[in-house]
């Protein structure tokens, strides 16, 4: 269940896609995992947008336009980061996911 802030960020990204023809097609296949408003030590705050790791490269292509538009809307810094999933040590590996379990995602 998305929070109110996540819904607001998702709606703004949708609105940017409608108003900006250059990134409209790119945004159609992308989605966000979550969003958070984070307070910084300096007293300011920023918006963290979590995206699936496989889509991060696609977000990087449109990052300049997307971040500029979101910063205008929220009047805060906006950062796009990838959300990765760590696999449990007991995770079974199927033919789709061949190889040993990765020990680190850093």
C-alpha cells in the first residue's frame, strides 16, 4: 500500500510524462518502488525515489529532465536510487537464476 507521499510523487511523475513529450515514451515502461522525504543534517530535506535496479539505467537516460521538473515541484533536492533485494542464504536457485547466491550487492 503506497503512502500519501509516494502517491504524490507518482502522480507528479505521471504529470511530467504527460506534459513533456521527450520523456513520455521512456516513462511509460518505468515505475517506482517507493519514495521518502528525508531530513538532512543542514536542516533541509530531500526526496529519495527508489526504483527497481534493472530499470536504473533507463532512469539515468531521462534523469536530468525528470529531476529538474521534480525539484521545481517539490522545491527540494531529488535523488533517484536503486532498490536491490538481498537473497537469503537458504534461497534456492532455479534454472532462471543460475549460479551461486551473491554475497554482497555493494
